[in-house]
């Protein structure tokens, strides 16, 4: 009875005042100091859910000046009891996420309502056992009974309760690198995402470089992929045209067994973010409402174009450049949608990076748009503005500078100044 009561309470969401408190640089200061001796902390992302506690990614500064990521959830008055229950859950044999003696993995307090944790510990992702159990990791990477004495496992990404990415490096006679994307084993989302990737990989047949699918292990919720060669793009020289060419090849893949993502779907996402802005930041309501109306009307005015395969989370972090070859990563959100959606999203992220750095890449944006012909430039601009509006809303719930958010909104409402 006590556990069921706890489960019913942990999904209580913070009120708007608490959300704004969480964004303050002194909120939870003492908890962060006890947890990792942090000298400063700031919010990188908030993840809202109707069925799960509010999840946050923090960046913290340590005494030596180094930075690291700390994961958090807001549990309010249940923070301490949740911490104890989660610690017991992590140490169950099936999960095997047992920390070393003296390590602080979880810590919560009722004052701030926060539960902090180190990345790599997550009761909803049993596959993270591979990060902590060397024998399990060896068996996972060498299922045919081979033996490797030199195996390194590195956590590359972790979104609490949703997914994580592990990197496996073996340093034997033939060094090998493999990545495993972990999902909860309580549902089929991981297997379905893996099957979509397999279908795309088989149909592209090398026209665009994708990680080679190596298998799916339901016991860990782990989809395995080979490593792709390459480095992050600079968007200099011929890179914009090569990236656009890779997108066009992706769009020509036939008969993919994936769902559609329509203009209505996109507007539903944007409306939810604008509603959240209204609840938490009422002083920004009018500006976001104006931007939403402009984007909605322009999306509805677009003439019909047949839907094509779309990545739907396409930004510079999903691209690898290896000479004249372009590799694309992470197709979890693959859908059939508007031909301008992906390129608009990429340009919006380039715009965000340019605002942050003070160095806008207008030449790269123009080169990408030109290389996406025959997709009309005004269509790409419309989807760019939709992505900019979404980014402005998302980063309103972080420690992002207000000047950055204002610039994003200006590019939505007065787009000609940016292009």
C-alpha cells in the first residue's frame, strides 16, 4: 500500500512558481554542494511529462573548474522517500547498477524537492548494467564465446528513464568499437526503433552512410550498431552541399514502414510548448502567441508536396563528415513528413549556434537551401521558423541567456532580417 501510494504521488508536477524557482542559480545550492561539491549549477534541459516526474539535466562546475552533467528529478515532498526506494531498486540483481563503496549516486532533499543522480544509474534502463558489470559487458560484446581482456565501456548519453548510449571499445589484436542504444525493456519502443533503422539501412544500400545494425538484445533493451568514421561538420567549403545531398538521398528511400508526421502534428507540439510558456511565463505569452499564429498560418498556406522520409531531429550533432562521405545518426524519430522539415530544423540549429557564438553561418544556410532544390526556399524558411519557435520555447526552460531567446523569436517574427 505504501509503495502504491508513493507511485501515485511521484507523478505530481511542479506548479509554475516552482518551475521558475528551479531556474534560479541558487535553487538547491546546498544539495548540489553536498552531492558533488559543485560551485555552480545551471539547467541545460527540462523534460516535461504527464506521467513521469519532471526531469532535468544540470551542468555543474567542480572545484577544479571542470564541468560535468548531473541528472535530476523534481519529486517535491517525496524526494527523500523516492531516493531510498530508487537506491534499493538499482541494486536488485536484474539491474546490477551497484556503485562503489563511498560513491554518492543518488541524493534528495525535500527543501528543493530535487533528487540528484549521477548519469549511468537508472532503474528504468536495466541495460545500464553493462556499464557497471564487466562480465556482463564482455558477454554482450562477445556473444560467440570469444574472450577480450581489454574492454572499455563509456557512457555517451543518458536521458533519465528514456534512453542511454554506451560505447564499447575492445583493444585486442583488431581494435573494435560498437555502440549500444538502451531503452526500457517494459515496452517495445526500442525494438521498433531498431527495426525502422534496419529497414532504412537496407533501402539506402550505402547511398548515405548509416551505422550498421548489429542486433537487438531484449534482455537489456539494447540495439547495437557499428561505429561510423568521421568528425563533426564545420559547414565550410563543400560540406553544406554534401549534407543537403545526403538529405535528398534519404528523402528518395521508398516504401519505409513508418508513420506520418503532418502539419497538424507539428502544430500540436508547438501549441503545447506555447501553452506551457503561458502558464509559467505569462509576460511572454503575447510574443509566443503572435509567433505561433504566424507559423501556423504559413504552414497551412504551403502547397501540397508528397511526404518523404524525415529524420525529425536533424541537427549538426547527427552528422559525421568523412572526406566527401556524409554519415547520419539516430533515426529514432523517423517519419514520413514534409520535404522541408529536416532542412528547416538543421538551419534553425545553425542559427541557434550562431547566436550563441556571435558568428552566424548565413553562407552555409544559403548553400544548403540552394542544394535542396527543387524544394522552394520559402517552404524551407517556413519550417525553419517553426523549428526556431520550438527551440525558443524549449530553451525558455533552461538557463539560456534571455538575449539568445529574444534573437530566436525575432527570427520567427521578422525572418527576412536573418536570411
